[in-house]
């Protein structure tokens, strides 16, 4: 992804972590929706923030932020996809 963004002239610090950057990447790739997110850890718990973004409008179609140990995220694809 970094090579593609570099080729398209994106100025970045190695991470495309804003919705604007994700939307721009989706426009370049011709996608209608993009998934973006982040992962954090506090103690033994992980928190994952996942957003499904509509490229044409920038609207967040769905967002989930589950917290669990590393084994509790097996159903995450179903949560964002439903």
C-alpha cells in the first residue's frame, strides 16, 4: 500500500491513518467502500476500532470497537460485515 500511495504523490509518515487518506486511497483503487481502523492494548485487553467508510461520500457506514483478549476477536469480520 505504501508504494502505491507514494506513486500517487501522497505525503505521509508511513501510515494512512485518517479517514481522508483512506477515502483518497479508495478513490485511486476504484473502491466503493474501505475498511480502516486501529488497535490498542491496555494491560491484557486489546481494543480494535474498525470503520467501514463509503468512498463516494466519506460517510461511516458502520463502526465497531470491541474489547477482548486476543482470542475474542474471531467474530470481528461478522460484526463489521453485517
